[in-house]
């Protein structure tokens, strides 16, 4: 043990200390990679982990939940209570209210008789203590609060403060809730809690048997699980993106260990001659990598914790906009996460160091191969590397053809990884080719000649750095192309989708899965306004289908047919489909959105059975239409079909089509005037379009942040490697000075080299980026979200990004260039 | 007698690496005229390389003056020094002469390229022919023998027709035949190109071609031997 430690100290640790800037750069790049992974994981947990209803603390433990789309009829409470079981059946209304100074909070209507019967006519509410603390003025019993319910102000009197941990909510008696929300006779759910001693299976069976088949009886965790399942594709994609920085970091460790091995070839030879075992040499270089991995992992953990706190709002915003309401929970760093971070750092370090470390043990004893000869051999290997590259590319293609695996686009991810490998192995050939192509150009200046030659002569090392930089650029380019294409697709789709001139909805905070009802007479009010040609009343209801959440929509499809532009998959006749849905005779028909069709393997002509209110309804799928607002999907029927099963269901949205020549502004004002006090918001289609694009951009903000980190890691790598190249070529640089090179020429040489690095990385990165974007668009996104994205590469953005990358590479080279220009020739030229 | 190409006037050099300064050269005075060959001899560590660096304006004296073509090196700016090296000084070393990434011809051409001189390739090829290695023009340095590398280095040191050729143990690493070839080239440098040659050497053969032999001991001149 002792001699080994001594060896480690002299061969690994001392050089690390001597090269402190480079050591720090390597550790920092690993740390950033780990930090991003940790941050995304922690922030994802915090942003999505808080669906658990905060009312558990208030109403006690729940054993079963009863729900139905369109609401649960409250008459079932009495029917259930009459059952010969020992259980409590509690009606629940759960909605969102806006409180000045706090924003959106949960509002529960529960059987809280102690709150009922206010003396002064105001409903009495219980406020959770956490919410009370968050309010600008801390309420006490008797304080009057104004809740904003779907746009309508509602004054309430605080009856009590309820201790409920960190949960923020307002609760009132169920009767009061139904009254203030105008939801007579309907509940959001019924919670069942069994008395001790009651046979649970029997209870569940009895309850199921009593209720209509379309009612959903689930365990309380089911909703949470459903939410997690709904979010898993989203979280996986974020997670995979976060691994990019790690891949880039892995390249850099590979590079650092390679440099370390090349520099110590002579020492390794001497050691081996002196009888050191191979495994001991291997162990030493792996120990060096492990040192980078563990220090980087530890630093990354701390950094990730900080980053998580900064990104949790961003992720929660996306979850809210796209999936379901959630309130971000505090970020919690668990032991599991800590070990994971350290293990990630260590594994990445060991894996990426293995190849160069193995090279180290293959150094034959006493043979201290010169760098020139070593690099010469590497140069000859480019053909073999290119063959590998072709193999990887073929494997990538094959893997991209595979279908999803348990809902995950595993083949797509694998193909992406194989593509990176293909690009990495194609790097040496590319370096040589670009060098050849630019030969006459760079020869014009001696700095160019020297830079190009040095790049070529340290091919194996250059290739790794170029590959790292190219991977970062490729990720940026591919995600840029994917997001740009997606954005353009969505924008075009919005143009088609939002054909109505004005859109009406309840003035409640917008969130996915929350569809507050409009007043019952809204259709009549809107139709009566001069200038209005047609009104399409739309109903959005929760739908649970095959264990996944979706939206059941009902609209006036005849209006949609005449005024709208809904687009169907190729080969489907829009007019005929919509006509058949609104015909009113024959079987019930529906159309489904593309993500729903892909997720559940449904095609036009298939039969689909879904719950509508208390009924299980069989529908024939007449067509599949393009839809980009939700990856959960829609099933849409005509209003007439919905009314058949859920009479009196209030509409949630209205689309107003104007008569030719009508003034949209005037009509909008008329609507506002005639619906004053109903808590309604009216927006022209341009505003909706803008809002949708805003949500889109906010959704992808986190993606850009991840990209930026990957790039920073790559930049650190570029600076790191250039510094290594400068230090290794000290004597050459000294010699050049003796031969009449000015410090400016030396600086120019290093900067030219950096410029070539950047150029090479840009070429390779762009090529790889295009390949990856195709994978993201046509494999990963399609399999995880079910969207058909049209290919629209954002040319200008890409050009700007590449220019930025290139400039930053040059910027990263400034320090190494300065070091090179300041070397004292008389000192370095006689070294060794 | 023409004005000396190189003149050292009472030059001293000391190094202070943290501790008290150590004097490695003490009040050296020396001149070298065009076409002359001067050999520096003495034990290892006596200060030969240090003196050559001072003479080639790659380092500066702590006391006294080094004059190249009558101008003190200490008074020149960085860009003037670069210009001086480009035009007036050529270097030959014992080890590590050539840039491994450049071809032989490019190595010879390098000083001209660095100073952006016109028609550099033609001149370089001329010099390469002079040292008898034109057929190796396209080779890479690792494909040459040590003696061939040294001849390429001499060709390079003379490619810009410097006034002053500084050679640090040019034959130290070579066998007798190669050494003789290099020495013949140095002699020709002085005779044909009119350079003032200043050479540090341990070898008697090398010292024999010099018109002046300067013996150093512990940084001091102990003898000057002409003839
Ligand atoms: N940068 C430096 N800092 C401190 N001392 C130095 C430095 N460079 C040289 N010396 C010292 O100056 C003295 C002369 O060194 P120099 O290299 O000139 O000797 P030399 O005569 O060329 O020897 P050799 O024949 O072995 O090449 C030596 O004692 C050396 O240790
Ligand atoms: Mg010496």
C-alpha cells in the first residue's frame, strides 16, 4: 500500500497541483455536468411532487375517492350513506380561488357544519395557518376576506385558522361552496373513509356496485400516480437533456487523462521497467479520474442544490401550463440524491478515463515513445475510426426505427447516443479533411500554418476536444431546430385553430386541467349581440381513459365545420367528418387529437368507449386531428352528444365568429358590457395566439438554460485543452521566439488554433445537430408526446448561435494565448 | 578592421530565484567581427549558454552592455528586439532544433515566414541545397538523422543571412562525420556569408576551427587564445 501511495503522490497528485488552473477547469466541468443533473432532478421533484391534496390534514384520512367527469351527482351521498357498511362518505368541492397578495390558492368545500350558517350572511371559511402567514395582513376570526372566484369577488368571514403544515388553502361548508360557485347538485368528488373494522374489499365492491359504471372509484394515491405518469415523459426528456452536460464533461475527463498519460509516457516506461505491475499503472490513472469525478460530484451537488432552487419555478410553470395545477414544494436534497450525484461523477470519470488509462499500461517497459511518433500513429488510425463511425451511424439509424418501449422512446435515446459516438469517431477524419481544405488559406500567414500543423499533429487530442465542443454545439443546434420547428408548427397550427374572432372564458387564472364553467345563459347573451354570426360553445371535461388523463371536449361542430379550419391527418375529409359528428342521427361519433390517437393506438374508424357523466358511451372515431396544446390529448364530440348524457352541463369556453364587416373591438365591448359581473374574460384571437406562444416559450426556457450550461462546460474544455497544448509545446514556442516570432505572432497562433477548433466543432456540431434534431422531432417527441412537428430549422438563430459559440471559443483561448505569449524563451527552450 | 558585429562591454549576469543573487557571468568583455569565428570553451555550468543568450538578445545583462551592430540590446523595445532577431541573428542549438510539425523545407523557411520576407521558399531551398539536403525538403524532422537535423538547423540559422550566428554546442550530440560536416558549414557561414560566428563547445575539433578561443571559468574569462 505504501509505495503505491507514494507513486500516486509523485506521479499524479504533484502534477495536478503544479497544473492547478487545468485541474480546477476539469473539476469545474465535471461539477457543472453533475450540477445540472442534480438540479433537474431536485427541481423536477419539487415542481411535481406536491399534487397530494392538502386537505388530507383537514378532513382526515381518505380510503377511496369517487369522481366522474361532469361532476358527481350529490344525490349519491344519500344512497351511499344508506349502504350497510361502516364508512363515512364526504362530499368535496375543490377549486381555485384568487386571493389578493397571494395569488391562486386551493378552495375546498367540505362537510364542515361548524362553519355553516353565518349570522351576517357571509359564508364562513377556515384558513390554513400557512396561508394566513402568507397573506399581507394576517387574518383572525372575524376578518373579512375577498376571494376571487372565476372572476367574481366573494366576501367571506374567517371563522378559524387551521393548523395544516405548509398547506395553503381556504375551506368552507359544502353548501356554501355550491352556492358561491353556482354548482348546485354537483360535487367534484366523494371521499370515502372506512371505520376501523370495516372490511375494505367489501366496502370497495359495494361502493362500485352501487355507483354507475362510468363513475371512477380510486385509491387516493391514484391521482398522484396518474399525475406522475402524465409527467414522466416530460421529466424524462428534461432529464435526458440534463445528461448532455455530463457527456460533454466525460469527453473532457477523457481528454485530461489522455494528456496526463501522454505527458507521463516516459515515467510510465521507467516505472514498468523498474517492475511496476500493469494494474498499478492502470489504478493510478483511474485514481486520478476518480479524484476529478468525486470532487466534481461533490461540488456539483452543492451547485445543483442552488440551481434547483432557481429552476423549480420555471419547471412548475411549465407543469401548470401544460399538464395540471401544482404548487412548487420546497427543494429537498435527499441522501439518495447525494449518493447518486457522487456515483454519477465517479462513474462518468471512470468510464471516460478507462480508454486512455488502458493505453497507459500498454506502454512497453523502457520504451518512452516520443510524442511525434505517438501522434503519427494516431494519424494513421483515422481510417479505422471512420469505419467505426460508419458502424455507429448505421446502428443509430437501426435503433431510431424501433418503436417506444413501455412508452419511453428508448430507441431514440440510444440512437442519439450512437450518433454522438459516430460523430466523435468521425472527428479525426474531419480534422484532417478541414485542415487539407483550408491549407492554402491558412498558409498565407505563418500563424495559420503553425496552428493548422499543430492541430493536425496532436490529432488524437485535438479530436477529443473538437468532439466535446461539437457535442455541445450539436445539442444546442438540435434542440434549437426542434424547438424552432415546434414553435413554427404551433404558430401555424394556432393560425388554423384559432379561427374565431373572439374567445370567451371564465376570468380565472389559466392552468391546464382547470376549466371553470361559464354562466348557463352565456350562449343566448352572446348570440344576441349585433355583429355576431355564430357562437361555438365548448365544454371541456376531465377524462380518464386507460389509466391516463385526457380532456373530453364537446363543441358545436357544425359551426366549427362552417367557420373553423380544423386540420385532420392526411387522407381524412374534414368536411365529411365534422358533418357526420353534428348530424345528430346514427351512432355517436367523436374525433380525437393526434397525441391521444398515438398514445392509445387509435385510428379513424375504431370504436372508443369513454365515461360521460354517469354513462359509459361507445363512440366511433370519425377522424384524428392535429392538436398541439396538450400531450394528454382530446376526445371531441358534438354538443348534442354531450347533452344526451350530461344535460345542463355548463360550457367552459365560447368562440365567437363575427359577421363580415363587424368591428371586433365594438363587439368585444358589447360582450363585456352585457356580461359585466359574470366574471368573464373576452380575448381576440391575436391575444390568445400571443399567450399560447408565450407559454410555449416559457416552457422551453429551461431547455435553453440546460444548453447554456453544456456550452459553458465545452468552453471550459476548450480553454483547458488549449492551455495543455500551450504548456506541452513550451519548447516549441520558445524556439519560435528564437527564430524571430514576436509575442503577437505567438498569441495569433494560439488564437488561430482556437478559431480552427471552433470551426471544426461548428461543422461537426451542425451535422450532428441536424441528425439529432431529426431524432428529437420524428422519434423522441413523437413517441413521448405524440406530436407531428414539421421541420422548420430556424436558420438565423442557428447562425447567431454558431457565431456566438465561435466567439466564446476565441474568448476561452485568450488566457492560454496570453500564457503562450509570456513564456520566457531562454528558460523554456533548454528544458528537459 | 571593420567595426565589430558584436561587442560585450563589462557584462555581468546574476540570477536571483528568491534567494540571494548568484552571479553566473562576471565582467565579460568580448568582440566579434564579421567573418570571424569565436569559440567559448569551459566546463559545464561555466556560463556559456548564458553568454550566448545575452549575445543573441534573448536575455539581458544585469550590468554592462551587449551591443549588436553598435546598439545596446537593453535599450531596445520588444518589437525592436524581434526585428533585430529576425534580421541580424541566427541560432543553432545542441538539441531540439526543428519543429516536429513542419517539413524540413518549412523549418528552414520559418524565420523568413515569421518576418514576412518575400520569395521565402526559393531562398530556403537554396540554403537546403547548400547543406546538401534538398532531397529531404518534404520530409518531416522525425524522418531525419541527428546530423541531418543539425545541418537543417544551420541552413535555417543562415536563411535570412544574419550578421551574427550563435551556436550552442552544435556538434555536442553528433558523431565525428556529422560533426565535421556541421563544422564545415559553420566555417563557410563565416567565410561565404560573412557572419560573425559565436559558438559554445566542449569539443576540441570544434574549437579548432575558431580564430579566437575564449576560456570561461565560473563566469569569468580566464584566457583568450588567438590563432
Ligand atoms: N534561469 C536560471 N536561473 C538560475 N540559475 C541559472 C539559470 N540559468 C542558468 N543558471 C545557472 O547559471 C550557470 C551557467 O549556466 P549555463 O547554462 O550558462 O552553463 P553552460 O556553460 O552552458 O553549461 P553546459 O556546458 O552544461 O551547457 C549554471 O550554474 C546554471 O545553474
Ligand atoms: Mg549550455
